[in-house]
C-alpha cells in the first residue's frame, strides 16, 4: 500500500485524529515527512540508513515516531533525502503553512525565551 493511500484510509476512518495529530505530536510530523519523501525518492529504509550512517532499525523508529534523533542525525536524514532540515520538520501535512508561519505572532514574540548566555572564553 502506498503512503498516500494509507493516509487517505486513516483519514477516512478517523478524521478527528488526523485533524489534531500534527498539532500535538511533533514526532508525527517528522515521521510523516521522512516516510513520504523516502517513498517519493524510491528508497528503502536500509538505503536511507546507509546514506545517513545509521542502522535500518533507527530509520524505522523515526518513521514510527518512536525516536528522538539528534540534530546532526536529522540534518543527515534531510541531506540524504535531498531536502532541507526545515522542510524535513515542516508541518505541511495539510497544505503549505510556510507563509503563515514566516511571520511571528505578537504573543509568540512576547513569550520568546531569553537569548542563551554565551560562554566565557578561556
């Protein structure tokens, strides 16, 4: 079964789940994007794992949403898939939201964390 067919079946059977899954589960976004792009590229999990330099079960964990990969691993996955890291992490399951997310909301700016302290030289 193709990924698009599987997602259509899940959405048809459980529309309420699909409406909120991307908002409450960031690993779901990553898993969906990795699986979708890997399938578009015609790669197996083993081929992607080899390109990234990890074992195939690690890619399976990412695609299930069970992994919490390090940033360097995410970067390697994106590179191996031929996409950017922001594209890998983008919530584009329900259309392109990049235009809407490019402009920070006023409440988000106020709630932003302070800038991290810099290390002292020496």
